[in-house]
């Protein structure tokens, strides 16, 4: 017995699978907004789960507001990649369900790049 698979059925299955993957990934795919405390001219690339912040001039305690609130405050880590040209060093962070706060006591300067990664649970 031979089974024929119609290309329209295969296309429908692939489309449905891709839609499920995209929908599951979009919940934290938005870009967080930067607080004024990140400095004048600060920028961000990435999303709620991971990204890099380049601090602007006059930066201090830098606050990111997630585009979508997490169910629980996510577990996040961060490093100062620039660190005045030396090796990357840990940057202290604190999270809530809606924000990621880079600790202002960490060693960084205006223009440094802070890389972060957050995991929900």
C-alpha cells in the first residue's frame, strides 16, 4: 500500500510548526527600554533575555525596563566587557519582574559596554 503525501499537507505542517516556535520565542523578544540613569546617548541591542548596553555620558545606576513582565524576577548575570581595556569583569545586577538594575557601585565608565543574560524560571 502506497501513501501519497500532498505537498499542501507538508506545507501546512511546516507552517504550523514554525508558528508554534515563533510564538513561544516572542514572549521575551522585545527590546527593553533604558532609564535616563544609563546616561545621555546610551544605547541597547538585544532583547529581554540577552543583550548589550553601551552606557552614555553621565551614567550611574542603569535601569532597564523589560518589554514584557516576567512571571518571576529572572535570574540575570552581567559583565562589563569594556572595563577600560582590561578583561571583562562581573557587573552587579538586581532584578524584579519588570526591571534589570545594573549596580552603580560596579567599576564602569561612560561609554563602557555591559553585556547581560536573563533566564526565566
